[in-house]
């Protein structure tokens, strides 16, 4: 039996918390990914959740070579994982798309605060009937460790508030 890494432990905790809410009917898990990138020796785990068809959110944990090898070789005192939260929704074609994004950013900052790096973008298809796809990504300027699992779990209610 192997000793699970910090990444494995955090993944199990966030996955369990989200599936519990799915079982309770508070959200729906719409996608899940658990990837190992052999080219960069990194790991990535993400879960996509939705409350309605209007928008879905993604929480993503990732660990790079430095953190994985540092933990396995016992060369890092505190290995950790990066966490990113993203939201995706469709928008209407409009000449005021920038204003719509700014309004969405303000709504997100009311929920998440202004201390995190937030990036908003949109994708527009050349096919006229296709709606615009809006994306908001929140990056945290720190690693998450096993001793702050509560901080990681606390992201879920914020995600639910955003999705409602």
C-alpha cells in the first residue's frame, strides 16, 4: 500500500463534499476529470457542478512536479496543491459585451471579495446563431495544504452562491 500524497488527500475530501451535496440534491455533478500528465509529471483533478442549466462551475486541483517529487522524496516541508475556480455561461451577442463582463465581475466580487486574481473572458463563434461563451476564473495566490482542508471545503458554498 502506498502513502497517499497531499493531492490525493485533498482530492478525496473535495470530491466527497461535492458528491454529498449532489446526493442531497443541492447541485448536480456534470463532469469529472482526474488526469496525470506524463510529459510534465503533473496531476490535475476537476469537477464541474451546476444548479441549473444557465451556468456551471468548475473546481480544479493541480499539483506540479516540484510538489509531487518534493513530497515523495521528502524534500519539501509543506507540499501543496494549486486551486482554481471557474464559472461558465452562455451570453447573448451584443455590442456591450464588455459592460456585461464588468457587471458579472462586480457580482462575482460581491460573493468572492476582491483579494483574489479574477480573469473574465468570452469566446465568440463566427457562426451567427452560436451564443457567446463567458468564462470567469478565480485563482488563489497560495497553495492549499492538508492542514487547511477547511479553507478548501469553504469554497463550495461560495460556488453555490455564484451558481444560484
